[in-house]
């Protein structure tokens, strides 16, 4: 039943490990990979950025978008980054580029896309996904792996910054 948490995943670690076994989100999905996980993700009451990332890993874009629309300006750089990733996955590439540009100097972005030319590499990645979707050019498996890696790095950043504990009132999360 989609509205009850799956009792196999009572913790952050258990659910995250399972989400990492699902196909990596890359192109616009028709629906969540596992709709039954939506309630399990929400039931953990994680920091909103971690909950958003979990919904992205499950390709549940409506649930992810519901959360990131409340994280659209500094200091919510992590949420802004996830907003860009969400738009990349749903195929709104110009919007994804705009979100990436807005956060390119943030600690979370430079941590994920570290090294020389990080911003350009991130924008090139969006372009590669766009070419795959529009022209069928590129290696879908390799790009999906890079998509998963990007989200996993954001999760690691957010896990370090916010922890994996329950957040009962996210209004003061930043």
C-alpha cells in the first residue's frame, strides 16, 4: 500500500542502501520507481534536503518538487542544488542550468563538482544529458552513473551537515 511506510526500511541507512539499488534517475520518469517508498521516505522525517534527495533517487519528482519549492534562496544552497538536479532529471535543462549558476560558488556545489573547471563540467553534464534525451547521443549507462554519483555526493554533504535524525519542524532548518 503506497500510503504506509515499508517496514523493511525503518532507518536512514536501510532506506538509503535500498534506494541505491534502484535505477539511477537520469531522464524524465513516468512515475516513481517504487511508489510504495514515498511513505517510507516521509516517515523518517529527515532534514528536507535529505528527504528531497531520497525522493529523487526514487524518481518521485512530484514529492521532490513539493519540498524544494520551499528552498529557493540562500542559505538553502543544498535545496537549490537539488532543485537544479530535479529540473535536469525532468528535462528542463535551461532551468537546471540557471539553478546550477545560482549556486556555483556555494560550498555544497564546489564540494560535489570539486576541481578545476567544476562549474563548466557540471554544465557540460547537463548538456550531455540533454543531447541524450533529444538526439539519443551519448552513453545512457555512463550518464546515469554520473547522475547517481552527483546525488550521492549531495546526500553525503547534507548528511554531514544536518545529520540523519528526525526533523519535527523544518521551518527552522536553515
